[in-house]
C-alpha cells in the first residue's frame, strides 16, 4: 500500500452502515432523503464511501455519481456529524482500464486522463469538502475486486458463479464469454478482504492522509489459465 507501514488493521466488520432509503414521494428528492438517513449519525467520525451508479457510457456516469457524493457529504455536514476521515474507494478506471490498454505498472502519480471519468470529479469534491470541514481523505484504487458481496450486481465472482451454475444446469460446457485478447491478456485483481483491510488501515494511518494508493493482490493471471480452474471447480468441461 504505497510503501507506508501503519498499524495492522484487524479483521472486523464495519458497524453502522446506513442504507439510504428510497426518495419516492418526497418533495425534497434524494438530497433530503440522504439528509434524513444520516440524521442519526451523531457520533460517526470515519466514512468509507464505495457507492457507484452505472450508466451505458462513462460520460453519463459523471453527473449522477458526483451528485450522489455531494449529497452524502452535504448531509453529513448539515447534520454536524463530526467526520474526520473519509476513504473513497474507486479503481483502475482512473488509469483508463475501461478504455482498453493502460500503463503497467499504473502509478498514482500519473496525470489524469482527458476522458470523462467520474472518479476525477469525486476526488475533487472530496478534497474541497475536506478542506472546508477540517477532514482528511484517502483515495484507494483497487483493481477488479473479487469476494463475497450482498445485493451488488457489480461482482465478478457472483457473475461467474451464476454463469457456471447455469451452464451446468443446461448441460453446456463452460465457454469463455470474452474476447481472444481478454483470454490471453495478463490480469490482476483485488481480494475484497484486502480492500477492507486497506480501508481500515487508511482510516487510522497518519501517512495515508490526503494520499492516493493502489490496492492489488500483487499477483497476475490469464483467463486461459484461471478458466480451467473455474471449470474444474464446477465439474464442467471447457469449450
């Protein structure tokens, strides 16, 4: 994690998670709904923000994701919640992963891409909010997070498991759904537990204040190798 050594985070859950209620029927819209949901968080000092809205194109994701973060931070400030540290979990799209090839290794010091990516707007929003409210922040950039996840469609492990289970039920071999380039390209990933530990580390480490860190398992793989392992786990032939 960027070469800094902080206290080792414990393996624990993050209590106090809040699910923002639907704003249907509210005249004050999502901003008011968010403020209402956060109204009881009087003692919260640390925030890990990983919410994201997906749209058909990257350009379309900029406005709703920027607005969502603004609503969350604005609601905390309006309720006088004493937030001191914020971790913003984003990812490899900052380096152009969604556009195709990217530099390897991708470094946190690289200049921003010109392409519209809502990560950039969110980072600026958080930095400005932190300066205005006396809070520090840390940006974490994991790559292709894999691990257990509830109520989240953006989860490759769940998607692969569903695809394999459907293939087995239909008595079909496990066919790779990607491209030939994707089949042979080196990939990397981030274990969900590692990302959680990194977030806990960032919340308690002074050297992480107002800094950006890549978070990755550190190993690489190719789908042409991993696909056989997945097929064997589900007792399926490969096609």
